[in-house]
C-alpha cells in the first residue's frame, strides 16, 4: 500500500527571477555572438556552443513553475519514481523533469443511479444514494487503484446493492431496522461500509445517505394496496377499541346513577346499537321508540 510523502517546493517567484535572468542573458549573448561573428570568425562557433545550450536550459527551467489553489495537490514523479506531494497553495518551482499530476482535495458529491435490487425479503425495490467524499492520501489515490473517481463510483453502487440485500424495505420483525424506518442507522451502515471499501484508495467518506427508496414499478400497485389495507385495519382496530370503551363507560354510568335497569337481553341490544352507531362508516338514522321500554 502506498503512503503519501509531503514535499516542500521552492518559491516560484525567486526561481522566476533566476530563470528569466538566464533566459535574457542567453538571448543577449546570442545576439552578441551574431554581431561578433562578423569580425571574430574563430570565436563565433565557440560562443554558439555556449549560448544555444544556455538558451535551451533557460526554457527547460521555466517549465518547472507551477501553481496550486487551496485544497489542491500535485504529486511529483521523476521517471516513474514518486518523490512526494506538494499540498501548499501558491506559486512554486520544482525539477522541470517532474511530472506533476494535479489532484483535487475538495469534497465532492457522487450520486448513484437508481438501482433495481431485491431487499432482504426478496421484494424488488429501487434505491439510490449520494456519497460525499474527498481524497485524503494522494499516493494511494494515484498508485493503488486505476482511476480513483471510477473506483469510488463502482464501489458506491456495490455497497448500495449489499445494503439493500441486508435490510427489509419495511414491515420487518418486531424491533428490526428496515430501510424506511431506520434511515439514520442505514445511512451510518452505508457510510461505514463505503469507508472500508474506499480506504484503500486514500478516500475519506464524509457522508452517505439514501436519496431514493421505493418499490419497483411491477409490484408498487400491489404493495400500495397492502399498505392501504393495513392502514384501514389499524384504523378499524382503533375505532373498535374506542367504541367498546365508550359502550362500557355508558353501561357503567347508567348502572352507577341508576338511570334505568337493563336485563342482559336489553344490554346486548343496547351494545349492538351503540357499536353500529360508533363503528359505522355512514351516518346512522335513528328509530325513536315512543312506547314503553319493552314495547
């Protein structure tokens, strides 16, 4: 595994003065050589042998200058040998024969495509996520993987598929974390798995969260009907529980205050009528008894 080495480059401004001085001196010497060549023919070739290489060297030295913006770095490679990474922002000069690949150290967002996968229970679902990441170790990013941007993309989709297969979409067992009910826990699990996968590329995962989660189109209608049925059952259960409590309260109040005495048959009839009124979906039309209680 590669490890980043910090490298401090020379100031570009001081070297710029030196390099420009060499360049101007070589140009001046070349012009002087041409002038002297008309009168001093014997020294003409000797001066050219000095002036022309000096001019070429000055041009090569100027190629050693480079700039770095904040949150950028350049790795210094000399004929395939890694010498270190410059992380400081500014204007610098280094060996002109260095190759200097630029690496961004800024945080970047990577959004995965909507993936169609199966959850833990085998239900087809669609899932997508966004990953916030940045390069931490430039040597690992450059040398331990082929292209670290593509590596982040591929590993993010792979981790997302594994996450979907590890959790149920919803309606898990009692106390079970699902993709819908445990967003915080699921996001933390995704971030940890991504960090484990991308650590070998020198990448830090700052955040990972789901951006899309739904049943696949082929079962979305059936699952929606199931959710509606479960919602209706839950609502009916609550209504019946409340209605029974109200009927019990009514019977207890009538008995306690001795408003009327009812036998078991009349209690059953009263309970039946009250439950119909309290649990019915439509408005109830009452029938008023104008006779005695038992007629």
